[in-house]
C-alpha cells in the first residue's frame, strides 16, 4: 500500500500552499485560479501520495505556463487511498462538483490494479462510479496510468518492475476502453524510458514514490495528453539539467503523441 513519506508536520506545512488544509488529505487547494478566464483549463486530481509527492499538479501548472497555457488545478489526495476510499469520502465527491472542471484525473492505489481480482472487483467498479459522477458534472474523466514499483511486487508473483508495469498498463487500458475515458499514460512512459535507458532512476529510495525526475516525466505526459502538444523545448525544468529535462520531455512526447487513439485523445 502507498504511504506518505513525510511524517513531520513542519515539512508538510512548508510543502503545501498557505491557506489549504494541511493534513494527509489535500483537498480544495487551487493553483493559479482562473476566475472567469475562458482560455484557462481547470483540472482536479483525485488520488494519493503518487499525486501529491513533489506536487505533481503544481509542477504541471508551471510546465503549462512555460508553454503559454493557463491552468488551474485542485487536488483531493491522501496517502494510501484507493478510488473506493474517495467514493466514501464526502470531501472528495464535493470537489468534483465544486467548480466547472474541464478534467478530473483519477489515480488508483499503486498496487491494486496489478492484481486481477482487485482490478475487477474494486478498481473497475470504482472507476465506473466516479466516471458517471464526473461526466454528470460536465468534466472529462482522465485515468492516471501509474508506474510500477522499482522491485516489482514479489508477493503477487511480480518479482521485477516490468511485470508489474505491464499489469498496471493493462488494467488502466482496460478501464479506459470500458468507460471511454482519456488516459494519461505515465506508466507507459516510465516503461519506455526504463527499456531505453535503465540507468535513469525515477524512484525515491523507497522504490515506490517518484523522485523529481519521475514527477517531471509524469507532468510532461499530462501536458502532452491534455494539450496534445509536445513538451519538448519547454523552459520549465523543475531544477533538472537541460539534458535531463529534454530526455523526459522527448519520452513523454513520443509515448503520448504517437499513440493518441490508444489514449482516447481524439
């Protein structure tokens, strides 16, 4: 199960934006409010620590800005939560109807989709329920295809990263086809990069959560998915070197823009 990697309230306080609820649940934080700007895109993220570690939504806002786009994000996330947990949480459901979001991103717990029984009995029904609520609100649902653990999931018969990643990819692709939702293929981009350059480390020391490079790659994939534009050459690099950022930008562009039908981007 996912677990938050930060236990210090002081670190949490520094990490989150002032004025937002500073607990394990991150809910209601709005970055770069659009107000009434019709050119601004509004995206709500629903997930857990895979979304809030390194603040993926904030990184995406900065990346979008460097590409000339206005973006507002909201987030409802708690460490270790599954989508079924969010279905039981009034605060998460209230977020969906709190404003006119263009997109609502759904990120499932990190291991659950890789287990066939949990995928079929828990993930798929939860996605279906949330997709119904999201579309009723006027927003488009987006599935956040997550990455596998660096050492796989041995207890579930997946002793290596790639086996777990392939199971995750299949689960999200299956859900996307079943409900006609957009996919942001972050996990596919991680797999492509690991196959090409296995020495590039995208994980923190725990082998589960993303380091800055991992989150930046995720942000680049979301940029390409939401705007259907390449992030290659964008000036925002999240503190990475130009060489590092360019590799991640190019990987995201290749995965997303060469397979737009597969991700339901048309």
